[in-house]
């Protein structure tokens, strides 16, 4: 059964709420509209966001600003080498009074979970997030606990070449809908940052502009956005191209295909449309696909990055004609 298309009033509501969140975040993150937009797309598409960059460029600030803009439960987990999986998921503790085991929830039990420097924890601890991120549930000692919706993990990580970090397992990277890099600010934005950040943190003044219930309504609106058969075939052709090239040892998974479609639906809804264009898919292909790909030895030795390889594949796949079938 096909879901009814999103109405104009629904899309106006979505644009209004997203605009409020965007303005709130941009009070903290100066001169990075593309990064903010990508974060909002992931939020509307019910995905998880990976922010990767060098220290000090505002990764944690961006994640905290997004979390504080929504009146919902928020938990922050500082990933360190001695962090245990039970610190993330929770643990059963024996109660001397009742003579029974009681479950004590870990840091993952929140609507928005900020995982700071996720790749400083061991792969074993990172893997504690796999079930949480994919199935939105936690299983401890044979008992499964459901996580509330909306549920979003916003993780930051330093480049893996830096001291004291571990590469994220492939299964972990694949669960992040998109990866963004904040990058260094332009000169004007850095000067403005000195005036607004030097005295006190602007995060202290941020107030929520929406709540969890409204976010749930907006994600249901995104789910009604139409994706034509031509666009569906285009997405499958893009991800399929990454699996056939000799430049990549690991191509995009079927989960990546689904994430790209869901992100494109959110992107279209934020643009005021109830249907997805091929341009929506192209705009999101790099943040959604690049972090899932592994270059071949030959490509790495020749200095070709996964982004460059992906750009070549995007240019080689024919774009369908017309906005919708």
C-alpha cells in the first residue's frame, strides 16, 4: 500500500520547524550552512550522524547545539580507551533488598545521544552501538529493551591517523547515515566567532525550539515523500557502480541504498517538495556513501581518495530525465 503524499501544509510546517532549528544551530556554528543542512537532513530522515575532523573545529559544539535545540532527553558519552560496553548499553545489578537483578540503563537510553570522540574507545566498546543504532533496542542478559523515538546518535571522531584512535569497524560506519566534516572557518566567520565565543559559550543561551513529539510528526511527513521508479533505479545504479569498480575493495551496502533514499526524501521535504529529484540524490551521495567505501591497494598507492573515486562513479551513471515518473 502506497502512503499518501505529503500535503502542502505539512511541508510548510516542516520547513518552519527546520528553519527554527537551523537558526538556533547557526547561532553557535558560524559560516557552515552546508554542514548544518546535512545534520538536519539526517535528523529528519531518522538516521545517525558521524562528524569527522581535526580537534578544535566545532564537532562537539555542532552536536550539542543540535541536541539542545530539541526539548528531549539528551545523554553525552565520552568515549575513552577504558570505556566498557556496559557503560553504553547498561548492566544488570543485583538488588540486596529485593534479591533480584535490576537493569540500570546506560548512556544510550536517550532521544539524542552525543558520542564524543567515538574512535578513542576500543572496537569492542564501539560495537556495543550496533544493535542500538540499527534496531533501536538494547539486549542485556537475554532481555530486550526498546529505545524511545526519536533516537539519533551524533558521534564525533578525529581522523584515524591521529594518536590514540582506532578505526571504526566497517559495520559501525555503515550504520551512520551520513558523515560530515566541519572544516576550518573562513576568516570572517572566525573573526565573528571571537566576538561571540570569547566571553562565554553561546551554547549556554540556546533554548529548545521544538520537542520530540513534533520531530516524530515531521519524520512521518518525510516518509510520505514520493520516490519515482526512475529515481529508485538511479539510486540502485549508483550504489551498484561502487560494487563493480576495481578501485574499491568494499562498495556501498544495501543499507546504504536505503539511507540514500531516506536522506533524499528528507532533503526534498526540506526544499518544499513532495517528490525526490535526481539532484537530491546527487547532492547527498558524497556524505551518505563516501565513508562506507574502502579503496583498493592500487587506488591508495596512486593517491586516489574514496571521494575522488566516488565522484568519478557519479559522473559515469546516467541521470534519469524528468522530476518524477
